[in-house]
């Protein structure tokens, strides 16, 4: 009678070990699914932000508008001076050159800021992606450990059953 009880106990231990392994595996699949969803959201964020047109951002539009306003002001001043003092082509050419330089400087400033913004976005994306990959690797390690524990529990339970027979 004592042998049968021990065998049943070992059988229940094997079943519990298998059931626990299945539940742990199920939970890990859900965690893996969540991490994959976070990775996809990170990729979508990166694609959207990295590929934005830097000239259409509010800060870039403000710089361009301020530059255009300054150019208009300079043109008014040059026209006023030309009307009062009698303008010449050299003064008009100098004003046009200064205006072109101002617009070029504004575009360069926007381009530099956009490159810096893209570098920052890329770095943030890479950091997050590394975190997700580390989490997935840790999950795989955990799965392997749980499989080993489950197999060991089943083996021990089976050994106890057979030792009782």
C-alpha cells in the first residue's frame, strides 16, 4: 500500500511539473508577444519621426518666416533709400545678395537642426531596440531553464514511480 501511495504521489508530481511547465510557457509566449508589439510600435515611431520633412516642422517654419520678414523689411528700406537718394543697380544687387545669403543661412540652419534631430531619433530607436532584444534573449533563456526544470521534475517523478514498483 505504501508503494502505491508513493507512486501516485510521484505521478501527481509529474503531472504538476508538466502543467506548471505548460503554464510558464504560455505566460512567456504572452510576454514575447507584448515585446514584439513594443518593437513594432518602436519601428513605426522611428519610421514616422525619422522621415518627417524637417522644413515642415513648426520651428523650421518659424525660422523661414522670420527670415522672409527680415528680407521684406530690408527690401522696404532699400526701396526707401533708393527713392530718397536715387538708387543704383549696385545697391539693389547688394540687397538681393544679402537677402539670398540670409535665406541660404536659414536653410542651412534648418538642415543642421534636422540632421541633429535625426541623429537623436536614431539613437533613441537603437537604445529601445537593444532593450527589446535583450528582453527577448532573457525570455529565451528563461524558457530553456523552465524546460530543463520541467524535464527534471518529470524524470524525478518517473524515477520515483519506477523505484516503488
